[in-house]
C-alpha cells in the first residue's frame, strides 16, 4: 500500500474521529429530550405530528411494546412500498421515463423488504426499473423511515444500560420522530447541497437522448439523484438511483464527493459510541468501543488496500503503479475503491464505487469478512451499537469464566436469561447465512444464478449475497444473476432475519438490563474500559467470525487465492 492510499485513509479517520465528540453529544441531547439549536423549528412540528397521530409522548414502552411498534411500523412500510412498486406503471410519472425492466411480484416484494430493512439489495437497475415517483415517494422515503427506525432501536438498546430499576426503554414513536426531524432531515439537506455542488444532478428532467458518432442512440438518465444519494448514505442504506450505484458519475462524480459520501456513512454510527458513553455516564466505555472498531477498520483497509495495490499474479509483467484497476473507476483509483469497499462493508451500506467481483481474492475477502462479522465495526445506524455490545457481553462472559467471576458489564449482571438471549443473537446470523448458501449451491434455482463464474469464485458470489442481506448491507459481489424467484425469496429471508431476528433479542436483552440496578465497583470487578479488555474484545470478534465462517471462506476466496498462486 502506497503513501497516497495511507494518506487518504488517515484523512478519513481524522475527520471522522473529530466529528465523534460533537455529534455524539448532539445525539445524546436529542434522545434524552434536552434542548438543541433546532428546537424552535422542530418542536412545533413535533407536537403537531403527535396530535395528528394521537401519540402520547410521555407514555413509555416496555421492551415488548417497543418491539411490537418497530415490527408494525416496518410491516406497514413493506406493504406500502410493495403496493407502490406494483402500481408504478399505471400511476402518473409526471415526466417521461424508460421503464424497461418489469416489476414482477417477486422483485417488488424483494425490493420492498430490502428498503424497509435498510438492506437496499438491488436486483434491478434503478434508472430502467423505477419511475421518479417510485424513487422519491417509495425508495427515498423508506430510506428515511427505516433508518430512523433502526436508530430508534439502537438508542432504546443503549437506554437499557443507562437506566436502573426501569420497566421501559422509551417511546418508539418519539424516538422515530426525533431521529427523523433532528438528525436525518437536516443532515441530508447539508449533504445533498454538497453533492449538488460537486455535480450530482437534482432535477425532474426527462431522460436525455444522445446520438453517438457511430450512429447509435444512447439514453442518459438523470433526475433527483442528490436527494436519494444523501439519505442512502446517512441512513446506512446504500440503494442507488442508478444500477451502478456509487460507481456512476452522476451519483459520485469526484474523489471529494466520494470522501463526503463515505464520511456521511460513518459519521453517525461512529458518534453513537460517544452517545453511549454519555448515556451510561462513563465516557471511557464509549471511547473503548470506538477504538476497537477503528483498529479493526484500519486492519481491514490495510489488508484490502495492500491486496489491491498489486496486480494479478497471473500477469506479473503488468505495471503495478496503478494497482489492480479491473472493475474500478479511474477517478477513484485503487486506494479510493479500497476505502469505499471497507467503509461500506463495515457500515451496512451497499453504496459501492467499484466491482468487488473484480477485486483480488484477498481484496474481496475483506468486505465479505466485514459483513460476516455482524456489523460490529461501526455497523448500521443504531444496529452497530447493539452488535458490538453483544460481543462485548460474550467477552465479559468468557473472561469471567477464566477468572472465576460472575460476568458483569457496566454493573449489570449477565445471568442465565441474558446469556440465552445473547446466544440466540449470536447463532441466528451464521445459521441463516450458512443454511441459505448450502441450499443455493445444492439446488438448481441457486446454481442457475451463476451465469458468469463457477468454482470457488461462484461460491463466493453466493456466500457474499447472503452475508450482505443478513448484514442489511445490500452490496453484491457481481456476477450473480439474483433477479430470479429463488434469490428474490431466499434473500428476503436473510434480510428479515438480519433486521428483526437480531433487533428483537437485543431489545429484550436491553429490557432485562433496564430492570436491574447497577452493582457497586469493587476489587473483583472486571474493568471494561481498559486497553486489555479492548484487546480481549477484538480477539473475541475474530474468534466468533472464524469459528462460524472459516470453513465457508476456505471454499471461496481462500481457495481461489491458493489456486491463483499454484
């Protein structure tokens, strides 16, 4: 990895780290009801929303009630978006558009679940499948709503550790409203304006028709791209206006726009570590989690960047100065593509700017492993926090076994009931990914999607698809024809597991911790805000990932690498 790549990554983490403290404090003020500079504008609108929707903001919910509200809201979003997508061809377009891909029931259902779970898995090209109405009223709206719902669940989870002797975790509808009005809407306006200044289109024009020098006709899609682009990144969604996503010059025209979009993805999830430290009144706890996440992020970039800085071993005569440029945009180069691959795979956002299918085996291994680890490296908006904390609870439990202490975290006892919920959360992801992959590689419907590659590379494409859907990420490895009944249905299962089968046990666990008091600190208390515990946590993350997925990785990218060197 050259100096240019290192400088680009260092610049990114410096700016991201500088935003953690102020944004973390702002989020803590928003979700604890303290005053903020947006209150004069947002408070009257908030009260109107509660009045119209008949929401009592003073009424708090138990973990079960919070989970039910989350499920009900998500289901309503799925049904609304499915209906809109099925009817988009008979609804008014307002402007002429070129809808060449049919929106059949399987694809509509897959897309609706995808956007309502922040997965935004795209088995279609947006510019040829979606009208402006579907893009803005359907997809962009769900990007806001689903992201706010995930943020609300994450904040409720943090309250479970902050509260003592409490039966409630807050009010889902209040958290949802405040996340939308105080966080996502203002942030999306700022990012959209920056992107427009960089050349991202924001218009309602008809598609342009150009005639090439060879006499062919080319349709150039445009539209309200900046509005969707900003919230897809801020909400850790990732569904692009165009099929090429972040590689399309209208979505991501310059290296600076690429930097801004990566920063938009990372800023809020990273700041939530500071919010957590503030809520539990132990700032060091938040900084420790941030440090562990940052160390793993840096390790992933170093491995991926180093792999992509070289060339294919089969062609050693090629110039290595530019790195492996297959499937990459020249305006980003190998360093910018590696940075985006690592950030988007860690932060549950499928906003890729390169074809990961064309990465080297080790370069492609990194984003795959990042997703298989389960959003523990910053992760999605809200979901990343309960993912890393649940692994921290496993680390506490294992350490407690070694030193003969009852496991505790922040003064909360990890008893048998809590351990069962942790194990349910931990096993759900690997069981879903591995079972789905096994079904795909042993069935005609699954193998029919391998239209480009077979062997270990084809296996990686299938494993990557289910890992992406489980992580609610949405990026694909490429080369897999996923718009089929088999993949439209099986990826939906992975998305639903990744969204609800993980969030609901996390909320139940938070409810258990909220009911407890906080135990006193004594000589036998395990310190969880030290560098030593940070190392234990990092090792636990790697061990869980390795024990769950190393055999599968051995059949995919690791085997491909070995065959490449043979």
